[in-house]
């Protein structure tokens, strides 16, 4: 992600990219924890079934994050971007 891509300053780029990274990391932790939590109920899965569970859960996370990430990239150049970044960080309890 560069300044040219989102039309903002390098500092803001860093804040936006840091927030996006933290958001993705947060959702990845939730995804892994939920798979681990229900693992016993899933029984013995074949390698193919394991791959399906991984693919499905990753796909869900990507779909859920698609709109927030696009919104963060869109508002990066706006004067309200700092307040939006702060709001996203607070909502998801992120540290960047």
C-alpha cells in the first residue's frame, strides 16, 4: 500500500495499513480459536475435509473484512480518516 494508491500521506498510510493488519490478525485469531473450540465435535476429518473447513472459515473472514477494509482505504485521504481509524480501533479493541 503506497501513498499513491490511497492518495494520502505516508504517516496516514502507515496508520491505515497498521489498522488493517491488526484487524486481519484479530479476525484470524478468532477464526483459529473457533475452529479449535469445535474441533472435538467435528470428529476425525480427512485431509480434504480439513482443507474445506480451513477454506470455508478463511473465506468467511475475508468476506466479513472486505467492506471495512475497503472503507478504511477509501477514507484514508479524507479529513475524517483519523477519527474513523480511532473508531475502528476502539470497536475491535486493536492496538497498532
